[in-house]
C-alpha cells in the first residue's frame, strides 16, 4: 500500500481538517500574543517578577500535553466544548516562547539608545512604542515563530479530545494500524510547520537586519 | 537668592549628593551655578561623578540630598518630560535610534510634540544644514554614516526643539582625533552663534579648554575646583597641574600612549 493513497483519495477531507488545524493554531497563537505582549512588556520592567512569571509559565510545559488536554475537561465552560479546551491548552503552550522573547527582546535593546530617548524627553509610552518595541520586534517574531511551530505539532494531539484538526487522521490511522492514514495527517502538518517556520523566519530576518 | 527669573542662573546645584541605595556615593555635596548662555565643562576622569552631575540636571537621576534649580525653579517641581525637552541631550553616537533614518532621528521630538509634518521636515532640513550634514543623508540609517556624521546627527537631534539648555556627555568621545578636532571647532562656532547654555562632560582637557567658558574639575564625586580656561592653565592646584602635565606629555611625546595619564594622576 502506498503512503499517499489516503491523501490522494480524500483530498477534501484532508483539506477541511487542515483548515481546522490552521484555525486552532491561529486562534491559540493569537490569544497567546494578546496576553504575552502586554505581560512580557510588564515583566520586562520588573526583573524580580519576570523570573517568577516565566517560571510559572514554563511549568506548563512540564505537564504532558495529552494530560493537559484531559485536565481541562474539569474547567467550567471551557470543558463543555473540545475546541475550547484545545485552544486554551495550545494558548498556554504558545505563551512561553512569546512571553520570554518579548521580555528578552525589550531587555536586549541597547541601554544607551533607551537612555538617549529618555534623556531627550520621551515618555515611557513613547519610548515603548517608538523605540523599544520596534527594536525588539525581530526577537518577538522569533518567539512567535517558535510558538506557531510548537502549536502546529502539539495541535495534532487535540484530536484525542475530539477537537478536530489533522490529528484526527493520525489517531484514526493509529487505531486502524493504517500508515497511509497516519501519513495523510502527518504530512500536511509537517508542511504547515515548515511553511510557517520559513515565512516567519524570513520576516524575522528582515526585521533583524534593520537594527 | 535671586528673585527675578532673568537673573537666576540657568542651572544651580546646591549641596547635591547622590548615592544609589546600596551603592557607593557618586556625588558628595556638589554646588555649582551655570549662568545663562555660558558653556560649562565638567572635567574629570571616569567615575569622578561628571555624568552623574549631568543626569541630575535633566532628572534622569534625582539627588539623594541637596537640590537643583533650573531657571530659578526647583527641578523637582518641573515635569521631567517638559524639563528634558527644555534641555537638549547628546551622548556618544550609540544613542541614535538605529531603526530610524537621519531625518526621523532628528525629527522625532518635533513629531511627538505634535508639529505638523511639513514644519518638522523644514526644521530637520534647517538643523542638518546647521550642523553641516548634507541633505542627501536624510534618508540614511545611522549604521550607514561615519562616526563624525553620527555625532552631527546627535547634536542636531538635541537641538530639534531649540532648547535653551544643551547637555552633552562626551559628544565627541568616539571619534578619531582629526574628526574630533574638526567637530570641536565647528561646535565652538555653532555655540557662538546660538548662545545656548551648554553643559559638556569630557575627560579631554583640550576639549575643555577649547569649548568651556568655565571648567568644573571633578574628582571622586566632589568639585575639586572651578576655573576659567586661563585660570586652569595658571593654577597650582595639584590636580589641575597633574591634568596639564598629563596632556602636555601626551602632546610632546607625539606617539606616546595616553596610558601615562592615569598614573600621573594618582
């Protein structure tokens, strides 16, 4: 049996599941950015708190992903629907690289540049928006890149709780001991991850070369 | 105490000390007055407290004891943002915003002050001409400029809002000697024209003698003496004498490394 058999026979199903997968990852990383950006800026101002917050977020990664998906069944509202659980779990995983890189990116801005801006009379908000964030952007995008690739991979496990996505084909293939089915889920997931990695890497490179 | 603002010195430091919590005392009971329109040089070796003194003036630091008056008003009563925009600030070339073009570096403060774009552009052009920058450089990034050009951008940026006071921390520090002398000369002429109050930090005696109407000699966080350039050359104060001999030795020796300086000052 050829590995590509299932993929070629059911292109529409693979396409639909790929779209599901992309939306799971997109929403999750989106939430992680919305939370991680302001939180990362806030902790970059307070190094003592930064260590505690990064440690706490890091500890999420210690929980095996399959178990994390399972734990969320108990959470009210979230546990009602599988996609909600999947999105929350993926957001939590994506948060660490984003938070860490926002913080590191801002702390990595040349202190002389920040001090010049402050000495010239920029307010904290102006300094952040016009100097610190633009100069940290390359590092921040690097964090988003890691988060996206991570979420695409872990996202396949979301199918175990019925949240859909490409993992569905993989789990079905595992249950039926059907390599072609597993491959139909794994190949698109790998292509997605590769595409996200390359395109975000290109953006990151462009942003970094300005500095 | 001066009652009218017109006779108040641009900056008056009264008995100011600064020691960060848990750190060493960086400044000890410093008193200094800078008259309006005068260039004062803070001269001293690394760690003598000259940069700390400069940062007290625009409230990047607040004194832990004593007080500062800016144009007769306590610095603590000034809004720090307004105070800083009232004083230009130029430091070694590292302070330029690397992601902004020359034009945006110089025009940043006017832009955040809400100037219309056309007025900002005009001001930038005017400033670039003033500091001797070719207009074609406007769209370049700092990394595409020579050291001398970057310093000029730094000075132009500090002058953007036409502040009456200019604070400069080793503005010509990172330059080769020839470019440095060139810029010092140009800055001297610029200063004659603009008549601003300038406080300039340097460890270079030649720069101090060339640009300063007054030289405040700092040592270990204290004011060791206040001189005019002519007085500085005549005084028998051992520290001033040490400075003079260090620089004379350097100049006479031609190729002699300036490493001797530190030793002679001990």
